[in-house]
C-alpha cells in the first residue's frame, strides 16, 4: 500500500513505540572516523532525534578537493571539502560548538559560521544531518581526546539536550581516552558502543550495565494454547470445543475446524480408550488436586497412538489440511510448558526489597556521580529498568496466586486452516482469557506502585506504567530477557597486561572472569575452516595493538612512512604482547591458540602492524552497520543485543561474537 511516511518500512520492524524511542535519543559520536560516521549515517537515516559529534582539534585536517592536486586518500565519505565551509545543514542552532572553560576541557573551537578551516567534527555533523532534515546536529571540538574530561562534557551535552535518552558511540578512540569514556558512561548508566576498525579487521563492543528487553522478537515461538493443563482446558475453551459437533458438520465445515479444537477432541477420544487407572490412595490436603489430574500421552507408544487417533477422526485425511496440521502439531496437546529458564532467572532475584533498591539506584538521585545531570543522565534507561523491575514483581505475584505454573496468557494463536467464523470464535476465547490475566497483572502492578511509593517516599518519582506497557509485557511474557555486560575498563584491566596490574600480574580471577574464560576456551573448539582466520585470534591481535599504543603512545606500524626495520621491530613487540594477553584470557592452553598465535609464527602480529591502524571505508561501513543495528536494539528495547563483542575478519569475510 502506498504511503507518504518515509519511515513506513522500519515501522513494520519496531513499530510506533520503537520509532518514538529513536526520535527521543541523542547519539554522541566521539571521534569522527569512517566507522563512526558510518554508524551515525545508519542512525540518522531512520530518524534518530539528534546527533552530537565530538572530535579533537588535532584530528586529521579536512582534505581539500582534487582541485588542489594533493588530496590525501579519501578514507571518510562524510569528511570532505564541498566548497561550503562553515555553512549549516539544519541552521546555526544545530551546529553549535560548545565553549569550554579552565575547569572543563569540554570544548575549544571558533564559531562554525566564521571558521575558514572547519573542524572534522563540524564537517561530519553537517554532512550527516543533510541526510535527514528531521535530525538536528551539533558538534564539539576539544583540544585532544586524551586531555578531555568526559564526565563534565557528557553532563553539558545532557543539560543542553531536550531529548531524554543518550547513547554514546566511541569510534577508534585510543586506549587511554577510551577508558575515560567507558568510566564516564558507566557511572552515568549511559549505553556505550565501541567501534574499532583497523585495516581489514575490526570489532564492535557493547557496554551496558542493565538492559531489559520485553520485545525480544525471537525467530520462532511455540504457541501457548493451554492444552496440556492437567486440570483441562480453561472453561471457555472447553465450552467452545464441546459446542463443536464434528459428526453434524458437512465435509467443507469438517475440513475447516481449527486444529486446536481437533486436538482437544482427540485427547478426549484417546483417554476414552485407555484402561481405567488403579484406584488412587485416599487424598490428602497436599495431593487431593493431583488425584484428579487428566492423563496425557507420555511414552512413545502413547504419543503414536494419539497421532493415530487424530488421523482416525478425519473423513479424508489426505484432503483435510486441518487434520494434517493437528497431526503435525500433536505435541502441543501433551507437551508440558514450564516457565522459561530465562524468565525463572529474572524472577529468582526479584523481591520487594530488590525493586526498592533498583528504584533508588536509577531514580532515587543517589547515583555515583552526585550531580543533578548525572542523576538524569539517561532518563529512558532509568525508567525502563524501574518499570521492568515492577512488572517482574507483578509477574511473580501473579504466578504465586496461579500455582506457579502458568504465565499470563499472551492471547496469540497461530495461523491455521479454518473457516472465518470458527477461527474468530477461537481468537475471542483466547483474547478473553488473556484480557483476564492482563487485568490481574494490572491490579498487581497498581498495588506494587502504591507500596513502592510509600516505601521510597515522595521525594522519589516512581514512573507510572501504562496499560500499553502491561499489554506488551504480557504478550511477550515467554521471551523476556535482560542483558548486562561488564564495563570496558574492567575488561581492559583483566585482558590487557600493563603496569597497572592487568593480565598475568592481576589478582585471582573473579567468578565472572572464570566464566568468561571458560566461554572463550569453548569458542576455540569451533574454529573457522581456515584456523588462522578464526575471529577470536584477531581480537587478541587487536588487543595487542591497543596495548602497544597504550605503552608507546602510537599504534604499531605508524607513522605510515616507517621503514622496514621499524615495522619489524613493532611486529616483534606486538608478538611479545600476544602471549600474556592469551594468558589473561585463559587461552594459553587452547590448541587453536598454540597452533596459530603461539607457535613461533608472527603472522597476526605482522598483519596488524602492516595496517598501521589505517582505516578502510568498506570495512568501516560493515562495522558501522553492525554498530548501528545494535544501537537500534538498545534504543528501542527490542530484539536482543549481542553479548558483548563482535569481531569481524574482512580477510576471510567471517565474524564471531564473544563475551569479554
């Protein structure tokens, strides 16, 4: 259907709520490299609310057009001289440069409208905003990335933004300033995406302390039809099945009875052919209910008999698709449906006290930063976590009242061969029951809101939970998730041997680190078809290059005009770092690592050094695409973000995801 809405296609992916979340978010890009601008491009086009580019005054100068006859390599499609230096894409207000002071190295640059040589931050912001007039842009030029105090800078951006949500993208930021960015974002509960592009390889790392996902949207779902309830189908569903007289239907009607009804009737017929069970022992207060439970197929023979019963009920099985569907989905009639383990894990740590602690943590004004700006660093993150915690507590109370087995019914039924009237009747039965469960959840949520507001006091604003949110929660109740990573600074301390005690010299690994090492060791057991190109090995090489930069103040292979002797020396130093990094990651004994990185060959070290930290725009565009996709997941609260590092090997065209 034709539409004038330019966002129509993406609305089909994440809906109006997702689009609204995008429009309420500011993306802060630190370091306008090709990977960073590609990430922003993919967020500007779908309509993110605003962008703010932060870059250093000493960033590579904007290349002049070919008319000068001496243009440097064109490695960033969004940083170029278009002959209109200093002009605004979306008006002067959208291109402001924040002025710093002596106490905050947040900014120092001349006004964008009078600068004869615009900064890279200004040019990137201008050209990116030209892609979508709905997006406002701003930029800040700092003296250098290393000297900037990112906490005060972020506080300033937050105070000046009219949007409630913030997400940071750090693109090819050197190790020391990147650690500062990581700590500032972590302290303020601001999601951070780290993009690293080096030659033909790169990575995307997500840092998010707590990210609840209600609409995880799995590729496939098992419908919750409530057929395997030991007490039988719920009354309205049983009444619908009883009202359907298969013998009285003509052939057309018989072949269009919804298969859910057929399964209920087949269960009844199957049970009627069973020998009577032995008399139960006298019921007690504990098992009086259990003695009245219905029987379901358990063994292979019983399940085969049940399927045969379905076939026997058909008049012409080969022509009746509804009976074929019932036969194919027969397991839905007897398979026990427990609360998913992911949901059980979420509920296990949910109590009145834990919810109160989350409220105090996120909206109680007692954050680690101690400033009003920090307390509201990301209103959407804080509110989302509090609302999710309250909904989980309501779910826990719902389960306690319902016997702990059945989650609220989501009300969704699959497509099936059926006439319109019986299908709609079936839909109405499930919708009615889902509405009852949803009303019970709404009641539990309201009670919890009253209790928690009384507990934390009037000085703390506990966010309301709308009926729309309760509905979305119940409709996705089987697929709730919560993602949390450790901070990049914590990972760096564990996996980067340096003078501060990381790597081999670090203290005994924590339980979390032990789990991470175990996962990495398992990853080495499934190498790429060419083992040397396994992405995890390139992650080690990238980390070695970063440690090299941290120790030497430059990346291996730089400057790009270095002679062969200097390149060889850099490669040897990188190789010397690989062994302790592997040890810090628990990989020294992995056969894959020993046969590639630790076998005397310097192939990975030589290749990383050969790149000289140069950036290829086609590789950067791949990484920018991945980074922007993960950004959309975090912003919208839909789909499950990767956990937590994506490594791309452009040499072999392969990639892997690792928890670091």
